[in-house]
């Protein structure tokens, strides 16, 4: 198949590369010429495990090309995937500016029948808007070309995106056109050879809704366990045990009930808000989804409250070593990362912060913590510890999971760890003489 993917952000780049890997002929288009020049040389704008190798391999076979212009690549293409950003608008709803700009460009440049597919996360009704925008351009050009607009939301997890795309749990396609459904099924068939029931076809609006509901459901699970973790502390229970207790029920399951410092990233915060906006725009006031967001906002600061309880309101003169800045392990992405809120709050209260992250230091320095002059950065995990008053773990990168605790104790002023992701064994740390503060289990001195 001949495929054009418009937008070489996270979703577009992963999707385009994986389609090319399956033997399709793919052109990824972006208006950012510097990005495209780099991609042509195999230099990626993001870090995603396995992606660079796959891009380079497919550049070599020429299954994958990059271009700044949509003009000549649309002709005779089977699919045009729209994978541009839908940032949060000022009122919290998804901003469709880029999606509709792309729709207009498609309408201005297409000369042969085409299936246009929305891969960007877009509110219900966007496929209709894309269709109208393209129709308007074709009318202007006095052309009558057959095209269809389908919805095909992505369910990629950062850090595991290649795996998610190559071996999907499901592929959801929304289309009102039987032929398009068949065409999409063929396109995805190589990705789920043995279980074709993973291809789920439905109407466009239900597919658009599915994406938001999946993310809102997962965010709800996280906020639920985080709220429970706060109650556990008050009643003297241990959320780590409660989690295992409830997860063993198959109907509940173990995944996405890890308590922590709240969810971040490019999807959950934005999509939960956008779903609320969609509901409100349609005359419904969501209660539960609002609460999911409110719990998450408060949860980010739970670890700060623990630090204040231990050291007092005024943190002047204290220094904290931070392990982990990215919103989750395996990525350099810091969008909505709890670390941003936590670090800014600590320094607002007078503390100094020394931070280490395996991948996200540049993001922090250049964007997310750029204006915070009380943060310094280190290039290995033990290097920031010397004479710090405590270690604060915020992202559960593998290299933090089994550290040398004797080394940590030797370096720190006090043997104190605040763990925002419940990574360590409390009894073991107590034996070593640590004060260990975690989420959802009150610290008590032996
Ligand atoms: C998510 C969805 O999982 C994916 O299907 C969708 O396409 C995009 O959004 P992603 O944002 O990459 O993917 O991250 P994910 O692994 O889902 O984690 C999101 C956040 O939730 C992270 O901040 C993580 O730390 C937090 N989390 C996750 C918890 O706090 N507890 C959990 O049990 C699971």
C-alpha cells in the first residue's frame, strides 16, 4: 500500500515507521524542514526504544521517505493518515487547528481517490469536520474525487510504542464505508495474523469516543488507587498490600493500580480534560471524570507534604537529590510530569534541588524547568547525593530499582528516602537505618 503520514511527532513517526516495516511504501510529511532533514539522515526528534534502528533500516530499503511537501506524494496514495498534534486549547478542549489545516491541504492537493484517516486524538465529530473541509476545497477546485474519512485512534504507550504498534491488543477503526473497513483490515492484517478479532470496526463517532474513554478509564484507575492510598495512610493500612489484595480479583486486575505521584504525559491529562469539555459542550456535567483530574492534581504534591511534615514548612538551606524527571520510565518526555510540580514547589519553599534522569535532563533544562534557577543537573545517579538532606525518587527507571543503599547512605546527610513510586522494600531499608517515606503507607519509626 502507498501511505502518506502527515505529522512526524510521536504518533506519526511511530505509525509511519511501523507501516514501512511491514513492507508498505510510506512518506512521512512535516512542515518543520529541520526535523525532516534530520529524519532523512536517521536523526530522530524523540527518544523511543527501537525506533531509531527501525527508521534507519526502512530509510535504507526506501520503504520510508520524509518530505516537507504533501503536494506530490498524495497522488495514487491509498491512505493519508493525519497524525498532527491536538494541543489543549485555552478552555481545556482539544485544539483542532492543525488537523483542519492538514485537511485543507489534502483537499487542495489531492488528485486521486483517497482514504483519509484521523490518527490524532480528536473529539467526537472531528471526522465530519475533516470531511467538510476537504469537500469545500474540492468544490473550489471543481473536482469530484471519491474520498472517505475514517477514525483510527492510536493506543501507543511511550517507551513501548513499537511493541504496541507491531503487536496491538486491538485496532479500532471507525468508518461508515464497508469498503474502507475492508481496506483498513487488509492494511492491519499483518500486525495480528493469528487473531483477526483484534480488528474492531465501528461507526466513526464511537471510534473517536473509544480513544477518550480508554484513557479516561485508565486515568480513573490510577486516581482511584491514589485516593485509596491516602485513606490507607490515615487508617494505618498499606496500599501496597491492598493493591495486591484487590488485583488478584480477575475482574479488577493488577494493571494500572500502582499508586504514585500521579499520572502525567501527553495523553491522560489532556484527554481527561477534553472528555469533560465534550460532555459539557453537549449539556452534561461529568462528576467522576472531574474528580479523576482533581485527585491527580493533588496527588502530585503528596510527596511534597511528606517532605514538609518531616522538615517543616521552610525548606531554606536544604538540598534534595531527585531521581527521575520524565513522566514515566523509558522516555525523555516531560509533558505534565509530576516532577515539574514537585520540584517547583520544593524550590518555592526555599529548597535547592539536584536532579538526575537517564534521558530527560535536556528537556528539563531547555523547557520544563528552564526558569527554575535552584535546580542543578547531574549525569549519574549517585553524583547528586553528596550532602543532600534526602533522596526523592519520582520516576521508576530500572536503574533506580536496586541501587547500592550503602552508597546512598554514605553520601546523604540523612539516611532519608522519599519514594513517589513505592519501589523499595520497607523492612530492608529500615534494617539499613533509612527513614523511608512512600505513598499510601505511613512511616513509623521502629
Ligand atoms: C497512555 C496510554 O496507556 C496509551 O494507551 C495511550 O495511547 C496514550 O496514553 P502513556 O501516556 O505513554 O500512554 O503512558 P502510560 O504508561 O499509560 O502511563 C501514564 C501515566 O500514568 C504515567 O505518568 C504513569 O507513571 C502513570 N501510572 C500508570 C500510574 O501512576 N500508575 C499506574 O498503575 C500506571
